[in-house]
C-alpha cells in the first residue's frame, strides 16, 4: 500500500527535492554523516559519508548508462573501488544485468551498486522511514496501518512480552559488564552515559541505572559510585569468554586467509566487516554501507570474482554462530513507533490517556522537574518517551475536574501544615490528598538543594486559592497542562450500558467517580478510530478495556516501560551498537524463549495460534491480581535506582 504512493510521489519530484529524499533513503540503508557536495550542475551531486572507501552520487540524468561510466572513471581517479549510484530513474533488473555484462567499462575494477527509484521507494516504505518520508512528500499516513498478521503478532510480542523485556535487560547488563572489562574504576555517571550513547531506544540511561543496580545487588559489580568495577569472580568469567572468542576468531581468520590468500591482517579486517552483518543474520550482499565496504574491499584486493566462495566461508565461521541469538537481540532493539502502532490494533493515531491520579504527579513532576523528585524524574521519563514517539498525552475533562477538586480540598490544610514539626510534615507524604502528599516530597527535595517553597505558594501555582471557584482552578490547571504539551479532551455522551456496569463494579464509590469513569470508559471503548494507552492505578478501569486490541491500560511505571521498549520511528535498525562485544557476555538462555516464539509466529498457519501468542504477551496480571504497595512503588522509586 505504501510503496505505490511513495513511488509516484518521488517520481514527480523536481531535482533538489529528489536529492533530499535520496539522502533519506541512504540514511535508512545505514549510511551516516551524509553531506551533499556541490557539483558542476550536470544532473548529479556527489555525497560524502562516514565511509571514506565508498563514492556516492545522486543523479537525475536520463542517460544513466553514460553517466555511470563517467562517474566510475572519477571513482578510480579518487582512489576508491566502489561506486554507489542513486537515481530517480527506474532500472529493471534485466536492464541492469545487461548493462553490467555488455556496457559497463569498469567491470572487475570498480564495484557498482545501483539504487534506482524502486529501491528508494522500497527502503522508504519500511516502518522506520514511512512517517518522515510521507511528511517530506506531503502525504498523509492512513489512520490504520496495513500489516501482515504475523508482523502484528511479532510487534505485540516484542512490545509486551516478559521474554522481550528480560532479554533487553540482559543485553543492557551485558553492555555494562563489557565496558567494565577493560576499564578500571569507571565513574557511574560516565558508565551510564556511555551505555546510553551506544544503545538505541528511549530512556536508555534510566534502564542502564536500573541494570547497574541489579548487577550490584547480584554482586557482579562492586565499588563506589566514583569507581565502579567488576567483581573478581565476574572478571575471571568474562576474561575466559573473551579468550574463547579470540581463539575462535584466530581459527576463522585462518579459514578466510586460506580462501582469499590475503594476509592475516587483511583477513581479519574482512572477517570483522562481515561479522557486523552475520550476527544480525543479515545478507552480505545488501545495499547498506557495511555491505558496500565489503564489496569495495574485495574489489581493491582483486577478489570480487571469488565473492561467492568468500561469502560462503564467512557464513560458516565459528563466530557467525553468534547470529543464533544475535538476530533476536537485534529485533528487540530495532523495535520502533510502528511496532506500537501494530501492537495497538494498527492505529496510527495513538493517545496516552492519564487519569487524575496519574495526571497530578505528572503535572507536579513537570512543573517542579528541577527539584529532581521521584515524581519529577518519572514524569520526565514519560515525556521523553512521548516526544520520541510523537504521541500526545491527554487528560479527559472529567479527570480535570477531579484534579481541581483535590487542590481545593488542600486549601483548608495550609495553616495546619505550617504549624507542624518537620517529622510530621514528612509523614504527610502518605496523605490521601494528592497535592499535600506530593508537596511534602517536593519540599524535602528542594530543601536539600537549599531552595524553599510554601504550601500556599505551591497551591497558588496551580490556581488554588481561598474563595476561587472550581471552574477557574480548572482553567489554570488546563493551561499548565497545555504548557507541557498535555491536552484536555472532551468525552462523548456516556454509554448508559457502560454506566450501568460501572455502577455495579464501583457500588461503594461516590456517584461523581462513577460518572467520570463511565465517560472515560465510553471514550476508550467506542472510539474505534484511535489507539489508546491508558495510564491508571484503577483495576476496574483496566478490566473494562481488557481484550480491546487497540487499548493498553496499565500502571504508570509499566506504561513508561512499554513506551521505552521501542525507539523512535526514524531509528534505523542497521545501526551498530557494539552487538558482538556484548553478545559474548550475555546468557543465551535469555534469548531462547523469545527466539522460539518469533519462530513459531513465522511458521504459524492458523490465525488462532497467532491470537494465542498475542493474548499471552498482552496478559497483564492474571485473574486474581490485586493492587498492592509493590505495584505502586516502581513509579515512586524506579527513577532513583
């Protein structure tokens, strides 16, 4: 569905706009640090990238056969042996083969890769590129994605399942340990920063801190925050794994050298290039920069005629066996916004709905984020995930009313709070009034930094003052939410059947709570055009939307985890994130369950089997689950791990 629209739109572009789209295509294929170099205005532009061994040209010339020969000659003169030609023309496979066999003057001298209009459209139709490509071309993404049921099942598995989450955690732990293997006494903040820079995804720094905490508890990592290091037993274990890796690599280098007759150094270079692809179970003959570097290397060494034989020996190396679980790790970290779309009923318009008990701490955290309270850190983590995925957070208007009412109830406590001793104030962090409990925490955090704020001023910031009407307080809170990109939305007329069921489920609650929750449940259940992620502590509300594939309702901490499982829509899955060095040091048993389930999806022939996998992955807590203190704790404490 996306390919024809992209093909036609790109075909109609004028020269400069085509160059912009061609750069997007190259980025999607994995090329980095791309920059267009001004040319002589002959219907083409040179492009430089992070790979100095490759020459790239973008072209709109009709006479592509002559243009390629001319540019291949320029490639030789520049001292390179691989040329990538990106064109807005359609060149069929037969025409390309005929050209290479009969008209290309530099066969065996300059390796050639042609990326024509069809290949450009195909690369930009990938999930990680659809949105920016459509926006660049002025096209509108449909409200519902076209997706194969197996792709939907895999996205659901990667986003929701315990197996995917545990594998992701294991890999982050492995990356931390791999960094500490060759560095003594690394500062904790530097370690977290390095991991966050190396791994793709959202809130990686947050995940890295949690991983480091787990490693400390397990005794695998020791030392003060200023000097983190591996424990002696962990160091011994990892050194043994590295020795085994180097021994296997030496055998593989010898095997490559036997076929290529290259030196040990050159054979090692070729093996290292190939492993970047093999551990992801990717083809050595693709269009990305690593594939082109391999081709360029073979051309430079006059070995391109032995390419098939060399690829065969590379694919049989001992180290290539890492792909058995390297591929599933790669899939886990390659998830992006479109996996969220597929997992939520293929809807592309997704909203994160905050109920009042969640919206209040989020607003407090965003408003006083500088205090770095536990609420502030959690709120900032949520906002970071929403910004990355371009998903909006909203508060239904009935819940805005509850936020204002909670605030007005706190006014009567201002004088009494000021008269309390310090210990008594701190105990009010467990107050049933949201404003008072959060203020007690924020006040303590600010005092630790030498700052101060009174409860009266805190409430006034939210428009809460003596004698002020509820609707004016609502106006102020709505304005503050808007300042942070959170919109207040109206609910449709309440479905009376839903209201009846809600009244039965909440028979001991106040009528206004039943009315408000019924209105929001009507929105979530009856709005079929959108997908919703509902952040709430309310088990009854979770049950009301259970089994709606386009709605995911869960606690705030789990919602943040869910959004952090995927990178942004423009994340390129070919990104290298030190996969090999980390794979050496992870427990492959963590990868097996997820790999087996993905394999089961790919081979499933009956729809009910796919549905079983989806339902198992989305299962929240089980039929007898009840909200307990340990479920609340992650939102409060997770950010301070």
